[in-house]
């Protein structure tokens, strides 16, 4: 309730007319918190909840030619030649890229985008204007280059190539940072397939006779800096953990292992070029906490990898996933071949281990009144391998008895801080409150949703049995009731005894007014008609303004004005040395029948320090139990 305030200077108005009607209740902010602290309710876990396998930002990843597969997926690997969008120095045509994003996005999937200049056995990806300017282009026959198409490798240390890459990244970020059609951007550009290596053309003389085509560190850092500056919303993923030694740069990126389960983990010190040893050497072994990890199941083992569980081809899936905390993994074979039931089941097991799995384990949803804050507490757990990649918007909705959304009481979206929910099953509690919820007296259901930023994609499912129970795409949290909050000055004044009942204007009152019974003796009383109660149990709260002239009263309730009255609760002492708005919990009350009830407050005495018997009534609130 509001803090203590001085006595009003506004003249009170007489309230002699009996039978005054109840008027509309203004939805003002009230600090009343009379619902107490109800118990948390457990929600049932279900690791096969509808939609769970199709959650965005995680799981096995298809290429565009396999994205129509029925195997669950949310991401599509989208390789794009830089030459297809960069038409000149700092000039771009995004039309073909837009087409690919829309084809994938309209199907309900997000793209993992990697631009390249050199993709072996594909047409040259280096922009033509660079070739026209005389950038050296090197031929090679590695990786079956020339079998179908002949790609060439540009001089990675030509300043014109580096400037073009920087210009591209800046324009790319300006146009597409935060685009919901894009799940992740891979750094790409440099090296074969944009994988940040030129092996065997790396100067290591293994095998011998190959020239060194590698990009120098200064130029690598220039491209990474361009990405860091251009993308602040969309996560950017780098192939090589040793791509930079700059601590600020390397900590900005997520990382992907494109030889996953082949050269991922090892205890052999001679295999320091494996992915996880390189991550460890770069002090990036905890990078997954803040940035997403991904990769590609090594193509050479894909066809046999899911033949058994645990897998007997390649490195152990469970160990690799638990070590790296990967969220997504490209596996073209799964989406472009007919799988046996065993392969399907095993691949699905592997798919489900990737990324996050959110579960709402508990909910705190107390009943309220028309003018009391609607509050909800929800406990979320992550039972997956990695945190969600983004802090997606979440929403609560109130359903009526027809399971139709009638309001979003906390706003269209709320921040559940999803990215902070780390794996391991720890409890993360999120609390929300809305004073002006605007709900009428009645019974409701509250549902919760994590929103997919891609409008054509499925909503994010939680691992709960109540997922979709009342409304598709929403988690049912439970039911709650809204009871009446009745301003005393607006209630029907059915009867009173004593000199007068006055309405007093006071900004501290819940509706800026309250009633005073100018009682002068024991036995004086005031009776209000409390309308339209249900035959259910309520917790009754009375708002008052205590003062040094107040008396002690007893509440009694009857089914009608002249019916039999029954006392409820203990006597209410309204005395205090200074004027203070306060709230008294009278206790539980269960009407035997539905309908109007008479609430009579009778003076039974006064505090020894009080100078009078007057009573003050601000509101009567009834919280359904």
C-alpha cells in the first residue's frame, strides 16, 4: 500500500443515499500484495514434446538440396560465391542472395551463410573486377578441382583482395546483421571452401613441393576486425581457432569444426592440429558459453556413422559433443539418402544431443484480483549441451475458457534472458509482474512461448508434457483466477448506524477516495453489498486508513441484508498514532451459494490510546483460493 500520508485537507462529502450502485473500477497501480506466497508447482518433463526436434538454431544441418527432407532440422548450410554479389569496388547486387535466403526462409529454415572466393571443383568465386585488375589467380588440381569446374585461388595477400573483403563484410553486415533468415554467419572468404586454410599449399612442405599461399596474420586480423565491427546481432563463426592471437578478436567469434568426429578430440600431443587441441591452445575451451559452436560431420564418415549406437565409425559422438558443446552439425548424407530405421533412430539420438534443450520445471502462479498485480514465476532449466544461441523474445498469454488468447498481460514480448541459461540442469528463475493487467473477474489459463525470430519457422518448443496442451506452440503453465477488488466508496451502501458515512478524497487511497463511518459508540455499523460472488473460497482483505481516532470492528457476513450474520476473522483494530493506509487479511470466506452478500462491519470497542470509534474503508478485495 502507499506510504503514510497526511490527513486530507479536502472537505469530505456526505454519503447518505442508500442503494448507491457499484461503478466501474479504475485500474490504478496498487501496492497490495495480499495473495501471499503460494507454492511452486512442478511441471512434467517430456523429452519428446511436440516440435522439440525442430527447434531453431540447433541440430543436424542440411544443404539446400536436402532441406525438404522429413528428418528434423532448422538450419540449412548456404555457401555463396562472393562473385555472385560483389560487382565492383564497394558495389553489390544482393538479388541472387536474397533469392536463396527467401527460398530457405520461406520453407521455415534459417541459413548458415558462408561466402567464399575459392570452392574446389566449382566456378571461380573471386569477383571478376579483381581478376580484371590483375590479381594473381593460382591453378591447382587438389580436391578434384577441374573434374567438373575449375576454381582458382587468388593471391590472399594482394591488398586489393583484402580491401574488397573488408568492403564486402561492411556492406554485408549493414544489410543483413540481425536478419531473421540468417541463423549464423561463418567468416569464410579466405582459403579453400572459405575454411581458412590452403593446405597443402601452406609452406609446410608436407607433402613437399607446394608453395605457400597462406594469408598473413595482418590480413587475417583485418578481415576478422571487419566482421567484428559489422555484426553485433548475428553470431559470426570462425573455422580456425588459431586464426588470430588477438585476444579481443578471438573471443568475439564462435567456432566450427569441419572435420567433426574425425579430427576433433585427441590425447596425442603429435595431433595438435585437431580441433579441440587448437581450441585449448588458444584458451578458447569455454568459448561455447557465450558463442555458438558448430561444424560438419567429416564427409568421409557420414555414410556409415549412424549404423550403430554408440557409433563405431569415427570418433565417439557423445564424447565429441560433450567436449565441444556444439549446437549444430552439417550432415549432408542424412538428408539426401534413404536411411534404415536404425540409421534414422541413431541420427535422431545424435541430433537431439546438439545445442540447447529448455525445460520449464516449476511455475509460481498465484490468484489475484482486478486491481492487484498479476505475477508469475517460472523456473527454466537447460538439459542440452549448449546455451540457446540468442536471447529470443518470449511471451505470456492469457487464455479464456475457449483457449483463445485474450491478452498479453506483460506486454507482447518479455525478456527471459535465455542465453544466460547454461546446460547442466541448474535452475534459472524468471519473475514477471504487471499491476494493470486489465483482466475481469474470472478463471483463466496462462501460457508461455519462446518466439522463433523467423516468422515462417516453428515456435520454440520446451521439453514439457504440457507443450501445446491448450494452444499449439505454447506451453501451458497453469490456471489462475481473478477476484473482485471493490472500492468501498463505490459499493452499494446497504445500511449504517451512527451519525454519517462520508466519502473522503485522498490521493493515497486506492481510487483517491475512501469511506469513513463516523461511529461514536460500540454497536455502530456499516453494511456493504458485495456483488456477484461465486460459491468458492476467498481470502478477504480490507483496505483501511488507520488513525488515532479509529475504533475496533468485527466483520460479519450474511446472504442478504436481513439474513443471519456470521463473524469472519478477528476484530480489526484501526488505531495508529499517525495516519497510515494499511491492509488487513481477514481470512478465508466461503459463500454457501453464489450471488450478492452483505458485509457488515460493527464497532466492538476501541484501542486504549484512541480518542474515538470512527472506521475507515478503502476497498474490499477477495482473492480466489
